[in-house]
C-alpha cells in the first residue's frame, strides 16, 4: 500500500534546493505519489519539469486565486505579501488549456477574498469558472483553494455541476466542511492536524470516504516553523488511525480507495 500527498509545492525554492533528499525521504516514509500543484504559468512549467524527472511526482496545473487578478490588484495599488511577477489571466488560463492533457488535475484554483479586494471578486469568479469548465471538459479533478469564500465557491461548483473536487487545506467551520463532503467532494487534511483543532476535528468527523492527505509543503508542518515535506503525510495517517480507532493498514486501504475514486488511478 502507498501513501500520497495530493497538495504539495515542491517547486518552492526551499524544497527545490534539496529535491533529491525530499523525494528520498518521501519514499522512505511510504509515499508513492506526490501531486505538485502549480500557481501560475511559470510555476506550472516548473511542476511539469519536476514530474518529468521523477515518477513519484504527478503534475497539477493551476492559477492561484490571487494570481488570477494580481495584475489588476497591483494596478489598484493593493499590497500582496508574496512577491510574484503578475501574469495576465488570459495567458495563464490559455497555458492550462494548452497543457491540460499533461496533468492529473487542475489546481490549485478557487476564490480568495482575504487578499483580493471586493471590487475584483466578480472578475476573480469569472476566471475561476473558466478554469472549472476547462477541468470538467477534460474530465480532470479540481483542487480548490478558498479563503473567506468557501460558501460562494461551493455554490459555483454545484451550479456548474463539478463533482470531482478536492478542497485543499479547508480551514473554515467544521460543520460547513461536512456540508462540502455531503456533496461528494473530498477534503485533504494537512500534516499539522494534531495541533490544529479544526483539521483534527475534520479528520475525526468527516465521512472517511471523503478524506485525503496533503502537506501543502513547505507550509503547515507537524512541527511549527520547520520546513514541511511530503514524508509528513505519514504523521496524518497515524493520527487518523488513532481518531478512527482502526489499524494503520485499514486507514491506508480507505485512503487509497478515496484517492483512486477521485483521480482515477491508484496512488
């Protein structure tokens, strides 16, 4: 049986600098599949290159919700904490369309109302809808990022008929997380779940058939301020064994079935 990480950022400079060691540690921990998520065309291309070097890594191509309107934000004089070169959204979406046959999922994409000011919400949603439709037309799973816009994102996905959906690092109300699961969507739990109450509650109370593992590395590690990496999904699997009161083999069997149901191949 194999563990998996459905949401990693292996192209982050801190992890890329030790690529071979990070992948070796993941394999030693029993990880057999890592889905590295792209944020924009430059990052998507780096993800594709990484996947070509390692059979352990599978590419997901996306457009981070803030990047989807970053040129407009900067033109308005808005600040953004992460220093990335803005790319016009039409170019970014075209990149995903042109390379969609090369990826296992479209993501991360979504709605973010934390960084993005309200005058740009409608434009952000329009671009989100374009990417969701691209994924649906290509029969690809969708990996969602939301912040302060969870309810609206679910409304859009239901309206559009998207069913192959994973919500990465969902950090809003646990009750609404269960509502998301009731619609057949998956929620991936990061490696800091033992210390983060909302994630541990989700892991304990979501239908087990809707749970996946992720790290969001290099962020959200089990040890605060330490660099996170895919090997740490084993920490979350062990916590699931405790919370579900079942052997670790049973946890892995369930999680593998969940992964295959969403992505269409075994991890």
